[in-house]
C-alpha cells in the first residue's frame, strides 16, 4: 500500500538479508514489499554512518528514528514570511470593514 511505513521487524529482516548477500529484488519478494521501497531502505542503510552491521545492533525505537525521522514542521520559507507579517495582518483585521480578503 502506498505511503505506509514498514515496521521495524521487517526492516531488521531486510538488513539481515542484505548482509547475507541477497539481492534487493529477492528481498522485496521475500518481505512482500515493493522493489522501490526495498531499494530505498537498502540505500539508506548503506549510506548511514553506522552501516548495516551497526544498524542491526540498534533497538527498534532508535532504528525507527533513523529510518523515519519525520518531516520538520513548517520547513518552507513561506511560513517564515507569513509569521513575520502575521502581527501586521492581525492589526489590519482589527479595523472596521477590513476583511481577510482585503488583507
């Protein structure tokens, strides 16, 4: 299913299979995930400073934070501009006959 997060036990299995020399395509078949997702996780593991061996030693919550760190809230620079202008918008909206559309 698109957009779902793979649980950590499957990621550990993926890492163990990769360490054993299994191809990404076979890993995807064995773990019933898409090849793209398997390629993505293997790539992340290989590019991680700990490497596959180091990642296998981590506990599930720590491993999850390495693979699913989450998106930083409001990373777009437009949000910074909006927050800078927000006090002025609030002040303008306090005036009579001023609507959000006018502002």
